C-alpha cells in the first residue's frame, strides 16, 4: 500500500437521516455528527468543546442508517477524508469542502436506549476523533509564531486512494491534507522534514470557519497533529538487532551471554544530517493558501 488515509470518530447524529437515490438506484446519505472533545493545549490548560463532521454513507450502510439512526443516536464511523472542490457559480472562486467517506459504521446505542450521562467520568466517556495519514510531504514546512510566542508549523501531506469501479477499471484519487503541528514537535518537523519525504501523522480532525471581507462564510479542515514520524530512515536502536543480511537477530536468552567482542562494539551513532527525499517519488507542487491568521486560532 502506497499511502494510508483513515479517520475514526464516535459521535452523535444531529438531525433526521434523509436517504437519496442515485440514478442507478444506489442509496446515499450524509450524516451530520457532533463529537465532543477535551484536550490540553500547549499551556497545559484543559480545552473542551465540540466539532462537527459530515459523513457520506453509501449502499446498504446508508439504508441501515436511514432505518435506525435518529437525532441523538451515538455511532462509530471509520472512513477516509475526502475533499471535494468546485467553482462558485457567483464569484467564480475555487471552493472546497472536506468530508468523511464511511467504510465502516457501528451503531452504539443499546436496544433499550442510551445510558444516562455521567458528568464525573470524563476519561471513560470521552468521544473519539482520530486521524491517521501515511503520505508524502507536498512542500517544506511553513513555520509561524503566534502572538503569544508559540511556534506552529503548517505541513501538506498527499495520500492516494486506489480502487476498481463497477466496470473493473482501476481508479485513483489523490487527497491533500493540511496538517498543523505545535510546540516541540513543530520544531523538529520544521528542522528535519522536507518536501517529498514520507511521513506518518496521527491526530484529530478540526474544521474551522471564518468570514471573508465580503461577509461570506468559509471553512477549512485540518489534522491537528499529536504525533509525526519520519519514515524510511535508519534507526540506531533497530540496527543493534538487524544483521547485514537483513534478517533480525534474536535477543539473547537468559542463559546466553554476549561475547566481549560484541559487548565492545558501540551502537551506530545517529546521523545529524537531514535525510534526503526518497528517490522515484513524484510529489505535486501544491500551494495551500490559508485565509486564517495564526492569531485567530482558538488554542
């Protein structure tokens, strides 16, 4: 698999489900889920609130959603992030909206109804909003500093999704994800990650809105990174147990002892140089122009 693009959320349906039919007779619906969240910001303060997500559900899952999901129903959805773009008919400007395309759906409410809310058990009643991406950086990280002095990095990641259509033809779609990184992690990302490098990102999905100078409402969807890992690089820790043939050397059993020669061998020192982008990887030059200012960010 060349890349990976998955999001898992547990949220609550906010309105009645309306089923539509495509010309070929396939059922489709858009769920509108609210996901309560709680996290600590860079200053250590606890932040709480709610995020809203549009989830497109197809086929049999859509029929089940229409039959059993009601406003307030709790549901688990696993899917992929997809951004649709179009030209505004009035202004001609490029518009886009990011949604979740459901691959799996599990209804979570018991048959006899939901349990009552437990206010004092926030750790075990917290909702889920987890995104995972494996892809290539589409540009060098952009480093900015907030008015409060915090460092924030914007990073673009490209992923590819491949599938076969009904006629058996191979199809491919590229997705471009905006990733926001804060604090100490942002410093390392800005120092070591360059355009074309393959990275793993995990975090939560956030959609923010703002108004343009003409008063129109706009939205942007980002992955707020909690972990960023540079892929395809050597590890000094792993090299201690990897033989030159590429096969793993098992750890010594309690009855075995390392030879003095082995014990005297120092572990390879990690390279201080920034790894080069992988050969043969073609990454489109995508420019993300955000209309949101750093000082407007709510955290």
